[in-house]
C-alpha cells in the first residue's frame, strides 16, 4: 500500500498540481494585499474616507459579554475585488497560452526528407557534373 501511494504521489500530474496550488495560494495573498492595501484606500478616499473593510450594518449592538451582530458588506466588497482581479489575471494567462498554442499549431510542418530515389538521382547528377 505504501509503494502504491508513493507511485501515486510522485506522478507528474500530482506534483504539477501541488506546485500550482502553492503558487495559487501565494498569488491569492498578493492579490488580497493589492486590493486591501493599494486599490481600496484611494477608492475609500474618493468616497469620503470610507474604509471598506469596516463597512457594516449592525443588526444588534454589543452588550456586556456578547459581541455585536453585524453584516460586514465591506469585507465582502474586498473579497469580490480579490476574485475579479484573480479571474482577470487567470483569463489573461490562459488567453496568452491559447494564442501561443494556436501559433504553434498554425506553423507549417517541416518539409519531408527527400525520398531515396531523389537522393540517388541527386548523387548521379552531381557525379556527372564533376570533370
């Protein structure tokens, strides 16, 4: 059973998928930082200094020993922007890959090597041209 698991885990597709997941998680953190720290502050400033992550609708105020119940729609707006940026980036990468694949497919195939008869006739011609 251990040998079978080792064979499964070391397949190329599994390793490629693991690398993709790790890079995707790191990319997600970068995009989250981009949205929260670079994009949202100027948008908040344009909207009168609003901090989107703190935008919420309070359903029940906090009381002694209990926290406030609130709908945090500002955090949701940040998450939607994160998703949109990731989706646009993935779309751009896939579009680039498809364009490169299409160019590869459209390239003319290399010429076929000459047949043995053509090679032999070429050698005879060359031998007759020699003095």
